[in-house]
């Protein structure tokens, strides 16, 4: 059951980060972490380490990307969904 909760929280953190980035288009690392914690506070308080892991996951999945000049700045990548 603990593993199921962890997976659910990962998906919840991912969704919050994507919503925040979609609205902001670009954010620095610290601001994204703070906004993510604020967005999820009513449900649970994610650790900074958990948020960092989810940011890396979303970078790998190309939902967002690091700025070429400032590695603490993230840009939202709009997805073209084909169905």
C-alpha cells in the first residue's frame, strides 16, 4: 500500500509541476519548488528531494527543458498531442 501511495504522490507532484509551468511558461528552480509545495499543501507536503526527482523526470520526458544559459531556469515545452 505504501508503494501505491508513493506512485500516486509522484503523479500528483508531476501534475502540479506541469500545471504551474504551463501557466508560468518559465520559472527558476527555487520558485518552482515553492509553488509546487504551495499547490500541494492541502493534500500533502512533498519534500524538496521528491520535487527535484519529479523535475528531473519531467525534463527527461521533455515536458520542460533547462535554459541553455541558466541551468536554474526551466521552460515549459508545449506538447503537440496526436490522437
